[in-house]
């Protein structure tokens, strides 16, 4: 952390998406181009983390195909693909929201309780009748947005660390859930349950399409809107962003609101599958920690300011495929956690060292740039 | 800081000038000191509701009961003050409890080897967490999340998720028993003795070069590195200390809670809550270890208070959430006030004669 962390906040450059290649322009001076080359990682390190995560995903899929084949099943069967994509959709929506929040330098630990709360509100509002769907969905999203708003205000206006703000709000919600709901509550409308089972050609569930739409929308927001660029800038360094004229409160609040709304949509998806609201469905799914793990697995810096939704989707897919193959092999559910933990640490270890922003030095052409200095092993590049 | 640097003469730092009393008063308005006031207020409130709580035997039993979480909070303090997180604490506690249950069994002679084994496992887990964070440069949140999932999953897998084993009573006495027939207290629980020993050790450790370097590393790892500190090893030691604290908490918990893989569940977040309540800043570099311990005690006192008020126990979480948000929101203001240079011009630096305690007014 020591050597590399300093580099990230110290370089409040234009909030580009990390996948943008930084090839040398034709008009560039020779000296600058040389330094640029020197600073560029060599060999396999040249891959950016998004490409790497999808390579890992391909590896996981290959292993899964083999393991599923040993069990005498077909990994690419219709039912299996459907199962994987369905599993992806809930965690995926939550992880997209989490990506937004982490990008801006905050964190959302309230996720599981917001999921549970939204299933309860929606199921309670629908009471099993189609006519109640619009109102129930609207109420659910509004409540979630208010929760997100509270967290955003705490983080941005009251300077409460995102970890504490979301943990605190999550605990408050969990106390409310535990006091007022003892068991399952309400019932989903038939329309919603039908939506949970519908899909295209019985391969792609509607839920997954919803995830794709959300991912595309959030990617567009991050790449092409002022809000998106501000999110990156604030995540990189809040003080520098503020001194550069960015109003920091609004992007932070909108990130939290968007996250909570996405989480509520994920709750609605869960409801469409289970049919009843449940006060424990979120905490049983461990969506808080798993979504953060998926985001980090997808190459987003936990400190904020760098990352992409596309990477996150890769991380979510890895989890879904892993879960699926462990389900097919009938691995003990407790051992699943063990494998998951192992995969998280190993996968992140593979590229955590290199997921720090690499870019050529901008000032001072006199001192030589050590390629190793950027990897963080030597301190010379920092100290000089 | 700023006042000291603006006048190059030998002006002492604000926190070290004035009489002892002045320093205590000034310390009490920092978040780390305010938690002691909160503790006192809560204590008075609990005694007002339930007068028998204030009697020494009751009180010492309460402290004995809360010793595990206080010790865990002090362990978490090392990690947080160095700018990291340790989420694996609960899983470590569960692991140790299950080991105690299954390895010791009814065999009295295995108590000491078992304690050795548990401490060793604690060191190994801490080492994995620390090296993963420092050398592999994985964020500590992720490393400890990984060890939490892995250890927790492994323990549940090995035990089948149910209570197994029952350690011999001599081992459970560590958490449960105490020295009988003590004059005022009636009984002095071993857990209180262990707690005091851990607290004294922690204070000593934080005043040692290690502690100073740890805080420096948490405040600014780059500056600490440039100043010659081996930040990776300092932080790794903080993780080891955290896991060891979890181990001690686990040993104590065996006496109270019995052997079940869910024993330590939620301890990591409760410890973090306690540390934050103690005014220790997430992100590192600020806070006192005894404030973290006081934060844990205050949290437990608060829960007792709610119990006596017959508030439904399901609201506990909400209260905990509200408290930490308030504590941190207030602390964020207080620390930034303390660090901001005062708007009035600094009084002329005193002549080089050292200020006699009690004679100087000081700028508080």
C-alpha cells in the first residue's frame, strides 16, 4: 500500500476510464515518448485489469466445463446457462451500485438490509394483486432512495466515513426489520412472479436483461456525463476535486442514492423468485461483502477513483460460475465459503499489485524513471 | 502542530503544556477523551435505573462478562490505527473456540498445549492477513474478508455447523471462574485479570517505539517509510496482535458461550464500532488504545441500560447504528477543530525558561 497509494491521490488527472489506452501521440516529443515507454509495464503486465479479469473468467469457465463434464453434465446446457445468468443478476445489480459508491471513495455495507427491506415493502404493498404493483414498486424505490440519500448526506456533509455511515444506517434498518417482521411477509403479485420466470429462448432470463440495461446505463453515466467524471475525480482525491471546482456533495449523494435504488431493484428481483418478502434474505446472501469482493475482483480500487462497471460484471460472473460449478459438484455449502474466500484473496493478489494507476511522469524530465518504482518495490521513484 | 511550527522557539505542543489537570481537561474534549465522559454518564444512568448494578460484585461481573469484546476492541485498535481493517476477527474467535472444544476434550493435560496451539494459529492468521495486505498489496478489507470467509467456512464445514466437543472444566474456568473470597468484590474473575493485563500491555506497547511507529505508519505510510520505518512489518505485527486478541477473546468466550461455530459472529463489526466510538479515526493515525477499550465498555453499558429499560433487544442494532454515526459525525468535527490553527494570533512564545506547571494559562 505504502508506495503505491501515494501515487493515486497525488495524480488527480482527468477522470478518464481506466481502459483508455495511453498510446503515445504522433506529435509528442521524443523524450516524452521514451519516458512513456519506460513507464509502461512490460509483458503480461501490459494487460489492463479489465482484460485480466475476463481472462480469469475464461479460465474459471474452462475449469468449470471440465469439472461439470466429469460429473457427467453439460456446462453449456440451457438450464445451466439460465441458472448462472439468474444467479448473476441479483449480485450483479448490487455490485453495480457498489461500484458507483466505491468509485466515489465511499462504501455501502447497508446493502443486505436494504435488500430485505425492499422485498418486505414490495411484498407487503402488492399483497399478491397485480393492481398494486406500480405503487408497491414506486414505494420500494422511494424508500431505498431515501436511505441512500441519508447515507450520502452523512458521508458528504457530515464527513462520516462511508464504512461507518453505511454500517450505521444498515444496523438501524436491521433493528427495524428484526423488531417489526418475524417471518416472511406479504406476497408478490403474479405478474412479478411471471417476470421472474420469463426470458428469451429459455436461455437469457429477463432479470439478466435488466442487469445488462443497468450496466449499460451506469457505464454511459460514468463515461459521458459530468456526474460520472466527477465521481472519478472525487474518488481519486476529494480535496483536489473540491479545489478544482467540483461540488463534491452532489456526486457523492447521487452515487449513494443510485446504489440504494439498484439494490432495491435487486430486492424486487429476489422477490420475483421467492414470492414472499423476507427480513433475512439479504443478510443470508451476504450481499454486502460479496458485492464489495466482486467490485474489487473486477479491478476497481477500493480507495476509489479507478474502476469500471465492465470489470465488476466480470467479477460477478466469476462468482456466479464458481457457485454454479460447486452446486453441480454438490460441494458442502460451508466449504463453498472456504473456496470463495480463497478465490477472493488469490484473484485479488494476482493483480492488486498492478491495479494502481500507471501513467508516465508529468514533470521533471531529468531524473530517470525506474520501471520498478511503479510496481512499488523500490522507493527511489517516490523519494527523489 | 501548526502553532509549533510557526514559532521556531521552544514552544511546547498544546497537548503537553499546562498542569496535569489542564491536560486531562483538554484531553477530555477530544473524541478519545469524550468516550470516558460518555462511559461515566452511561454508568450513572444504569445505576439510576438499577441501583444494584453499582455494587462492586455486580460491577466486576459485568466487566468480566464484557472482557472478550473489550480485548477484541483493543486488538482491532492496532489494525485500525495503522489504517487498515480486520474483518477476520469473528472467524478467528470461532476457529479458536472450536479448536478448544475438539482438541482439549476431557483431557486435562492438553490445556496448555491447546493454548499454545491456539496462539500459534492466531499468529499464523495474523501473518497471512498482514503479509497479504503489505506485501501482496491487497486491500486489508479484502484480505481479511477472504480469511473470514475461508476460516468461517472451514470451521463450519469441519463441525457441520453444529456445536461439537466440550472442553474440560479447568479450561472453561479461565473465562468463567475467578478468585473466590476477595474482600470487597466477593469474586475476582480471571477474565478481569486478563483484561487488565492486556490493557496494561497495550498501553506499554503503544508507548514503545513500535506503538509510535504504528501511529506514524497509520497517519502517513509514505512519510513513515521515508523516515526509515519498515511499514510492512509494523503493519503485519498489528494484524498479528489483532488475531492474538481475538484468540484471547475466544479463550474467554469458551467459558461463557460454549463451543459453537457461531460464537464469534459479528465480533468484527462490534469491535470496529467500539473502536470508532472510542474516537479512533478510521484511516489511521489517531486515537488511544484505552479509548478503544472504553468504547467497548460504553457500548456494552448502553446495551445493559437498554435491557434495564426493557427496550426490545431487537432494537439493539438500531441503537448501535445510531450511536456510531453520531460518534463519528461529532468526532469528525472535533478532530478537525483540534487540528485547525486557531484564528486568534498565537500568544507570544514564552521565554526559554520552562513553564512551571500551574502558572501558565495555556490556550485551551
